[in-house]
C-alpha cells in the first residue's frame, strides 16, 4: 500500500469512528428525551389550554410597580459583582494547587481537584437555601452561594488555562534560580491573565442571571419580587419583572463584552 493510500485509509477510518461516535451521542440524547416524556404529544396537547390562559394573563405587562423593583435589581447587580469577586479570591489559589504544572505534589493536586468537583456538584440554589438558614434572608446568602458554587467552575477553568501555558518561560525562570512563587508570578500568570479575565467576565454575566433565581429562595434581589408576584398569580407583573430582568441581562452582557474587547 502506497503512502497516500495509507493516509486516505487512515482518514476514512477516523471518519467512520467520528460518525459512530456522533450516532451514539444522538442515540443517547433521543433515549433521554424519550425517558423524560418529551415525545408524549398528549401531554403537550393537554398543557396547551393552561399555557394559553397564562400567556393571556401575562400580556400586556404591568410596570406600575417599577419603582419598587429598582432596589432589588441593584441588589441583584451587587450580588453578582460580590459573588464574582469572592469566586476569584478562592479560585485562583485553588487553581494553582490543582494545575499539574504548579501543584506542589500529586496529593495536593488531587485534593484541590476533589474540592473543586465538590463545589461544582452542589447547585447554587441548594447553597442559597443552606446559607439563608445559616445567616438569614437578604443578599449575603446569595453572595456566599454564588461565590462558593462558582469556585468549583471558575477554579477548574483557571487550572486548565494554567496547564496550557508555555513551559519555556517557567523553565528559564527556574534555571535563573527563581522560587515557585516567583515562577508563578513572573512566568505563568502573565501568560494566562487575558484568559482568566475572560473567564471572570463570563462568570459575572452568569452570576447576574443566577442572582435573580436565588432571590426566589429568600437570598435577596429581584427574584424575591418575582416569586411574590407568582404567588399572587399576578402574571402581568411577572412578565413586567421578567422584561426588567431581560433589560438588565442585556446591559450586563454588553458591558462584559466591552470589557473583554478592552482587555485583549
């Protein structure tokens, strides 16, 4: 077999493997949809009258109480910023301990990775409920829930960025007699700061949306107003609050995008 024929055969084999993998993933996805009742047309048909009734009650939106939403929206914004700051403070040292090229040893690396996995595995809504029980209602439990839950995800992304740095600057610093901390500060962090900034800004955008949800369990913010309107079945106010949240989410996303462009 010629060299070109061998290359073509290898490409064809790789293509078949990829197609088989895609087919397997699609099969699993279809099976999951079937298991959850997605293909039950009767249930969707039975739900249509209720959806139509709720939709008719949601429009037009009621903005008559918009002034009372301003402080909860400001609290939601403050929660998202504070939660992001808390996540960064804890994520960076944990990421340095979890990354292969900066961990002091394998045991510490595995322990840090285990802690990050644990924090990712606990949903922020559960953390919100626990912190509400611990420190009471208000924005504080929301900040704690957002920050600690995000440590698991942000720390993982930070660690992956650190692991993909060019090893040559670190080797040069080590050869010059630099210590571990000096190597991290002078050779590793400068390479990943733009990526870390991107990850942080994306997480801040996510935190604003998550803050609105945490308000539902008493962790402050606009979510508290939303759940109050839902309990009263004031669906026109619900739609008004949702549109206010949408406007703020768009503004936060635009701000994050502008900051990312300036940091590049």
